């Protein structure tokens, strides 16, 4: 059936449920015909005196009884219908939301590099809501109405095929109008969605940057950008509604013309003596009654086209290759190696951030990555963690190519302490516990103590139970970093990837963080992205990176003797330190 299942991106269960929902809806429609049929019969009975015969009260009572039975049937069918359409479609859309969330977890970072977060949120929430609505309010009704209309059409033709034809001749024309305009409607829908995304981006940026915007006096400028994008969204929404409205109203008018046609042609047949008054009145009643659901359908159809925009986007999401790998294979040793690795953020064609790099990072030792800013240090640590996959060569941990390992499994061997710590809108305690959700309260507190968090947590109003605002905005940079160290301590992974802070911390914070880090890295395989070369001097191995290449490797002494880039960087830093003192 035009591969509806695939188009609506339904699960097997969802597809089965949809078929059941269509059946339930058809049943409701058919059961609704009983009271309608009874009404017509009563009507015919009441009109009998006009044609000279008597009203049969026995028949009236029978019709009354039939009406009651019909009422009960309608009630039962509607109840069943409700369960099969609404409840089931909400369950299906929940399943889709979970599926999308699961998928996002497995997508490579390259995906997130292209898509911004607001589009992702719209994907999960908005598209599912549209799908939910279409599944519960549209598709079952659309099909069920189609089925019951066909039945009614056949029954009416048995009475009088000429009048039946008059009643139904406008239906295909009305649908054709909507159908032919679908491309135009879809295009308007796409434009509207794009404007909506842009506006939500602008709102997000505005809210997040409000402090900077205010302090830098950009308020007017930023606000007008926001205003422009909101205005554009409004204009596109109106254009879409008007565009859709023209076709829908046009189609509705053509459909309603059917009433006039039926009355006209019916009266013509009546005066010609080709039809009796009672069947004619019955046709009049039916024509008014039957156009109701078709009118609703005409207004709902454009929604189906709008849904195409949503499902197209979901399809792109679902067709993105995910990062897979063995989730069981144990990693037995923790030495890391890069073998002729080349990597570019833009895929094969992009500019290479890492060029033909071959380095080894020994286990249970501290290896420092140094180099000018933008040389590729962070990229090296991202490749170790398989945030991205290399374009050429391979990265191994304990001799195992990281591409053969499931990213989450690989992650269980690694802790990160990065500058841009992500804190959740939760308590301090829970933010630390993220390192290891199975940890006992005692372990969480011990990790917090070892990471020197105690001292500032005590000062918070509710200690460990204090809620941290959105991304921990109430804490200082140093405090946030200590929380991330506590997390890493709690995780106790054998490999630690560390990004030393570039932002200058106050001396007290600096000392505490150094202390916390030295507890964390004890006996671990450590890769540290170092920004201050003085702290690197104690590393077991230093890898100097320049423009994506490993240009020098060795200990501090060895590198100083080579009189190369390392020595140059070191002396520059020494001088600048000297000046700043
Ligand atoms: P470093 O950590 O040494 O400062 P990076 O590894 O962050 O350097 O960056 C190396 C190169 O890769 C730079 O040219 C940078 O612009 C580019 N780069 C870094 N991250 C991304 C990204 N997410 N998308 C595209 N290019 C990136």
C-alpha cells in the first residue's frame, strides 16, 4: 500500500496496530450507520400519511428497539476505536522517541558536527508529535472513511445509480485538487520548518548569551536578529496556512456543490416521475450527512503532506551509519598506538587535522601532548576515545583497533577531565555519581574528598544535595573542574584523558586541582593535553604536535637537547611567564 509502513517509519508492531486501528475505525463508521438508517426508516414511516398509507406503530417500536441496540453498538465500537487508535499511537510514538534517543547515542560525532542541537530536539519531540497526531487522528479515519464511503456508495447505487453518481461525482474532484497541490504544500511546509528551526536557534543563542550580549552592548543588534527570525517564521506560517487554506476551501466548495447538484437533479427526476419522494428525501439526508467526514478529511490531508517533511528528516537520521563494534571483547593492556593515522573532520576530502601520524603512548605512564594551538592535540585524544573514526591508518588500545570496539564499551576503559565540563541540572551528589552509577554513598563522598570538592560543597546551602543550575552556572571554573575530577576518580578507569585548563585559575584552585589530578592519575595510563610546558616537564613521554604531525617525541631533557620546536615553545612560555610576574 504505497509502502505506507516505510513512509510513516512505523515499527512492525506499529504497522500491525495501525491496521487494527483502521479496522476499528471502519467498524465505528459502520455502526454509526445503524442509527442513521433507523432515523431514515422512522422518517419514511412518518411520511407515510403523505402517500395515503398508515403509520405502523409496531414497526416504529421495532425501529426504536433497533435504535437502542445501535446506540450500544456505537458505544462499544467507539470505545474499542479509542483504544486502538489513540492509546496505541501514543505508545508507538513513545517507541519512536526512545528509538531516536538510542540512535543518537550511537551516532558518530561527525553527525553532531553538522547538525545543531535544536534540530535534534525538534527531531525527537516535534517530529514524533506530528507523527503521533497523524497516526491517531488522520490515517485510521482516512482509510475507514474511504472504506465506509465505498460501502455507502454501493448501497445507494442499488437504490438509484443516477442519484448516487450525482452525490459522489464531486468527491474525486475535491481530492484531486488537494492531491495535485501537495508538492506546493510540501515546499511551503519545508520552508516553515526551516524558519521554525532558525527561530528556535536564535532564541537559544539569545538566552544563552544574554550576559555577554548585555555587557557588550549588543542588545539592540542581537534582539533585532531574533525579531527578524521570529517575523520570518510568522510570515512563513501564514503563507503556509493561506496556501493550504486556498486549496482546502476550494476543494470543500466543489464538494459542497454536490448538495446543490443532488437537489437539482433529484427534483428533476421527481418531476419526471422517475423517483419517489421518500427515497429522494433519504438521498437529501444522506448527502448532507456523508459530506461531513469528507470535509474533515480534506482539511486533514495537508497535514499528511506536512508530515512528509518530518519523516524525511527522521529518515536522514535513521540512515546515518552508526558506530558499531564488539561490546564484549576485553582490552587487556592499555598502551595506545597511532599507526599512520590521517584524519580530517570534513571526511576524506576535508583538510587533514592529523597527518600520517605514528606514535605510541606507553601504558601506566604519563604522556603529554604539546604543540601550538590548533595543532591537533584535542583531535588526538578524540581519536583515542573513538569520538571520530580515522580516515587512514588505525588507532589501537592494547593492540586492538578501536574501530572494532563498541564505543560505549571502549568508553568504560576511559575517564575524561576536560575544560568544558558538562554539569547536569541536578544535585552535586548526582553530578559526581555519574562517574559510576553503582557507587555507594561512601564511595561518592570519598571521591569528592579526594578531588578536593569538600571544601566548596560544605559552603553550598544544602551541601551535596544542592541543586546545580543549568550547566552548573553557580560554580566557578575551578570548582566545576574538581567535580569532573571527582567523577573520573569514581569511575576509576585505567586510561585517563586529561585536558589541562588554559583559563588562568586562582593559585588556591590551581593547587587543589593539581592535588586532585595527581590522585586521579596514580598508576594509570595518562594522556594529558598540556598548555603550560612547566607542568609537562615531569611527564614520562612528550609528543610534540605541529600542524597535525608528530614532529618530536621524547622526555623533556631529550627534547631540550634537540633544540627544536619543543625548546622554542618552552622558551617562549618561560619568557611570557617572566614578563607576567
Ligand atoms: P588543539 O587541541 O591542538 O588546539 P584541535 O585538535 O582542537 O587542536 O584542532 C586541530 C584542527 O582541527 C584545527 O584546525 C581545528 O580548527 C580543527 N577542528 C577541531 N575540532 C573540529 C571540529 N569539531 N570540526 C571541524 N574542525 C575541527
